[in-house]
């Protein structure tokens, strides 16, 4: 929520429209006109230290002037030095308890810090003193926007316009809400009205640039960003906007050039540092990207965007703990920010924590229902449901999205994963291939899901070397994709390359030491190598983690006990594996059939072997056992 002037960088999601430093000059004071214009001149040039020095001199010579305290609070607020801002605003409130400007300024600080309740409380106190002050309604609108209550925020901004139709900032605040709702048409109209009201203020032009940037109309975005620079050459906003556009067009040298200009104009602006981080991340220079995002946090501790950026970077380089830490901090700082929950849900999905992924995607959807920004979130929910085995609901989601928005890479990939789970490999492959067709809309991470799906299709068709290639492609884009690591481990198990299998299962366990699939896979690898004790420990650990709901460890234990001659334990394990999931795996059927053959229960053994072949038609052992049964009749 740190798009406050002078830190109004790229809008993220319903960023509050905080008052400008100029607001503090609306109150009366005793600084002479010359000094006042000198302070304003410093502020126009982003020379905050000089303005502070001049105002502190005024405080020293005239300590009873609350106006100077309010002005100092405003400057420190816009420098993101909230502790100092709070101190000066509170001093002003003590001196002039009837002056609402200090209440408005202090409330603004609390809103920027995410303390919405305290901000609303102060603004309501100010409203009792001055019910006709449009700035109070704007402040309340900012607070409700920050709490994702867009309907209330719109009412408040419209009330501010009704009270003061000549204040440009009232329109830009309302426009921000419309843009957050992806109502580009209404946003454009509102920002154009802001320009009509005050054509000499650069903010309206900058906001038009933002809308066109969000619409991927980079030509018009560039035009309006340049116009904002023309109107106010001392503002860093326009250069930040141009930097965003050039980054999205992969013109990184020009993006960095624009951000350097923004930094020169306003070295206090954390959005500039965040912008550098985004450029270097896009370039793949993750060390530099991390450096800049951390620098942004030093400029403004309460700025959540750098944590979001760091979470993205650490995810890309496979550092799970650091990724999770920063994604959680984003939510801690902005608990009503739906995209933060989406990002965290995506992270948990990648590392196989499906329950946590489901919780966070539901939270993201609940916060986004008023915004219409649910398409990507529903796509992720579909993939999570596939992992949880709810193929019917997942298919409803993907087909519903295709009907509403048309097919894209993610929705077709989702259907491919569903058909793969249903063992219709031909249909699955077709969906995956369609997802990769030229011109098919794909966002970051979508193609990785296709590669993952093609890996599983090839694995299920016994094309293990081909499967490994696709899993490796997945990991190149998403190094934390735990299913790809497990897929490679399983493939190497099938190929009899158990040392390689062990390597990938252990990599998966480095991401999540309690992943039931990786534990079972590693246990199977040790079993195939004859390391029975290690195998049994890992298979039992997998069962403990899954609360005895995962069939594979039971199958592995059944094989292990059968090799040890523990027929009773083997039979119990095979039966439990079949009970949990009768439609996957085949060795549990073969193992139990062997036991029944020895017990003379031939009919039941034949039924088991038939089911084994149905589950896995590539298995020669079941076919051979059936032949042996028939030959003895």
C-alpha cells in the first residue's frame, strides 16, 4: 500500500490514495510567505532534509506554532520515517486539539502501517470536528480500500468529490479503486476528470499511464508517463512508470536508465529500489535483485512489495525457507492483500503442502470476490484440487473458465492433468500439446505445469527417459516443484538407477522433510537396493506423515515383508494399500495374489492379477502368474 506520493510507483492492488505533502500547507501558520515558498520549493525538488531544517528552525523560534509540527509530520511520513511522523503529529494534536490536519496526517500514517482501525478511529474523531472536510472522507476511503471494502471506499471518495469537486486527488483516489477492480474504462474517465480539474498536476497523467500499462497498451502508457514528466520534471513517478513499461518489453537497459533518473530525483523513494529489483529479477540477475529489494525495505520497513519480490526470487532459485518467510511477511504487512495469499498458495502447491495451499487460495478468493480478479486464483484452485484427488470439481472449474474467458495454457493444462489422473493418456497428451500451441495465452509458470503433465504421461506410459526430460524442463522454470523431483526419482527407480533416484528424493525432502511421497519413494529405492532397515523406517515415516492415508508405503511394506517371509504382515499391508486406493499401483495386487496362490485361493488370486493388469497394463509379472495358474489347471 505504499503508492503514496511521493512514493507513487506502479500500483499493485487498490493502493490507498494518501494525501500529498502539499496538504499540510492548507493550515494557517506564522512562517512568512517567502519562507513558506522556500519550503515548498525544497519539497518540489524532493530536498526533504533542507525543508526539515527550515521547519525545525521555525519550531525553535516559535515552539507554539502547531502548523510547523504538522508540516514536519507530513514530510517524515512521506519519507517513510513513521516513528518521527507520529511524534510530530501527536505534538501538533497536543498544541491544537481542534485542528483536524494533525488527525488526518496521523491517521494517514497508521493506514500506511496497516493499522486501519486506529486510522479510522482518528478520522471519525476529525469528522466530528469538521464534518465538511473532504480530506477526512478521502482518508476513510483509503482505510476501507486497504481493508478490501471497495464498496465503502467508493462511497467515501464520491462524497469527497461532492464536497470538493475541484480537488484533483479526490478523483485519482476513486480512479485507483476502479483500476483495482479492472474497470479500465471507468478508471480512464475518472483520471481524465482529475486532469480537467487540475491540468498542471502530473498525477492524473501518470495514472492514465498506469491504466494503459495494465491493459498492456505500452504505446499509450509511454505517452502518458512522458506527459507526466513534462508537466512535473521533478517527480520520480513518471520515470518509475516508464521503467515498468520498458521492463515488461524486455528493454532492460532503458528500464534501468529511467530508474536511475527516478533515483536521482528522489533517493528516498522505496518504489525506485523495488523497481530496480524487478528489472534485475526479470534479467535473471538474482543477486542484484535481492540486493535492491532489501534496499527498498531499508527505505520503508512497512513496504510489502519487496517481500513479495524476494519471495518470488527465492522461489525461482529454489530457496524454500527464504521464499516462505518473505511471502508470509507480505501478508503480515498487508493482511487484506489477496495477491499475497495467492502467492503463498502457489508456493505451498509447489512444495506439495496441499492443505495450506487450499486454505490460502480460498482466502485469496474471498478477498477478491469484489474485484473480479479471480481467474488465476481459480486456475490454481483447480490444480490444488487435482492434487487432492477431487477431479470432478477441478474439471468444473477449468471448463467454467474456458467457457467464460476462452482456453489458455493453464486451463488446458489443468484438463490434461485430470485426464492423466483418469488414465486417459491419449486425451491428456492432446490437451498438453494444445496448451503449447503458438499463440496460446500463457503466463509465468503455466508452461512448467504442461511440462510436469507431459512428464507424468510419459512416466505412466513407461517412457521414463522421456519423462525425465520433461520433469527437468519443469524444474528449470520452477526449481521448487516437488512433484517434478519426485517424478524423476520414481523414473530412476523404474530404470534401476537407484543412486540417482535417491539424489532426487533427497532434494525433495530438503524442500519438505515430511513429504509423504518423497519418503515413500526413497524407501522404495532403498528396498530395491536391499537396504531393508532404512526402507522400513522411511515407509513407516511416510505412513505416519500421511496418517495412514497413503497407499504406496503399505505396498512397499507388503513387498518388504513378503521378501522376509512375514506372510501375515505382508497380507495386511497389501490389503490396506488396496483399501486406500484400489485404482492405482499393481504390485500390491501381485503380492497378495502370490500369497493367495500359496493358500490355494486361486479364484481370488486371478481376480487380483486381472485388476493388476487393469491398473498397469505394462506389467509382465501379473501376466506370467496368470499363465502359470492356467497351466496347472
